[in-house]
C-alpha cells in the first residue's frame, strides 16, 4: 500500500517552493552588467554565483512540482549571468590556484542542471558549462585526501551532486568516479553523531552538515535499495540529533541540511523515527520563517550575519522541504538498467 505521506508530499511542497521562488525573484538583478544575478540577501548587490545557481534549482523545482512556468524568465536570465561569470568561478582544475569556493560552485552547477532536467527543457543549462564542471569536480574527488573540509570544501556535498548528475545523464565514467570516492572516503561505516561536528568560532560560514551530506552521498552511490534502508536504520539512526540543534553559526542552514537527509532516509528506510525528527526540525524552521515566505536567515549564536532571508539558507530549507518527494528512478543503477536492456 502506498505511503500516504509520500503520496501527498509533492503537492504539499508546492506552496513552499512558490513562496521561496517568488522571494528569490525579487532579489534578482533585472538590468545592467550583472543582470540575472541573485543577491545573497535583501539590500546586497554582490555577485553571488552559487546563490544564483541555488535560485535556478528552486525555480526549476517549483515548475517540476507545479507545472507552472512563471519563473522560466528568471532561470533564463540567471543562466545568462552564470555563463558570463563562469571564468571567475569554474577553474580548469581545482588546485592551489583555484578559489576556496570552486568545488562548491562546480557542485551547484550540477544541482541547477539537475533541476533543469527535471522539467525536460525550458531555459536550459549551457551544456559545455555543465560538462566542464562535472569533469573538474570528478578529477578533484579522485585526488582528494583531506576529508575534513566544511562549508565550501564539504566533500560529501561535492560527491552527492556529482553522482546525482552522473545518474541523470547516464555517464558511467562520472558515476564510477563518484562512487569510488564514496567507497574510499566513507564506505558503509556508521557516521559520527551529527551534533559532534566541529564548530569553529570565527568562521565566516558553517552552513553544511558534513555528516548529512556524507549520508546523502552514500545513498546516491548505493541507490534506494533494501540494503541501504537497513544500513540507515541500523547505523545512521543512532547518530541523528534529538531535534533542532543549536550551532554558533549558520544553524538554520545546518539544521535544514540535516532535515534534508532525514527526509530522504525516511523515503528509503520507511523508519518512522527519521520522519519524527525530520518533522521536529522542519517545524522549528517553519517557526523561524516569520514571514511565511520560504526564506530564512542563516542564524546562529554569533549573530554577525544578516537576519535574512539569505539565498543559501533558503536553498537548504527548500532541499529539506523537497526531501519527502519521491523521485522514482533518480537513483536507479545505470549498470542494472543496462543489464536489463533498458
């Protein structure tokens, strides 16, 4: 019997995506040399490459869930900005000369492209940009030995997006690179407790739960299988926080990232404990969404960042909202499909 929670999750997510998409559209630059750029928060005019890509994903996901193409023009303008700014953000290789945000920028190109593929066309992502970002990210993961990176250097986030992209375009080489990295870096070991992640005082950013993205990468690598469901119940459930966890910086983003993996874990494992904690965290995020506009500030005890809404916080909040929406076939195994002649 179909799970009624998952059966209705897409329809329930639409209003959230509509509000978040509208809020991001209000911050998009409409003219000038940075036309299409989405500023990171109201009142700021900075160029935000990954924030604009995050906005593309939200707009595309809204259309995929609702069938409403009202934000197609916003996506088109955003891709135009991204294409024009790519040389400043997407290097030929991620090495000592590349920016600190290069791996994250490459991963966000792939996430935005996945959103576009979900609506079967539309404004569309520049193919050479997406292919280049995937190639650079795959090469980076092959050589990556330091797994302690956080925020823009989060290895789990990079691997998760590369593998999801590889499956979407059915690229065996990229898929192999991503899966080999996950096997080498994470395996199927029990992850550490989510709340044990370090909190470095004075960091500018700490938005990504590296434990959550590690689990997302493993799910993407292994697929929605009974084995993964058992692993989630037996090895991951014990590491899950009791609810919304305080963080010194970016706690709204961090907790939304945790909620995103808890929702996916429920979809794969059907363990109600994942769903219970997911609902607790999303309930607190919803309470903090004071304007009910799908946007959040970054949050945190240090309180030195704008109250919001912030583009990345809005993106992770949308990922959490989307987590219960089934995407049948999104993580199916390419080799398995080919073996069965499909």
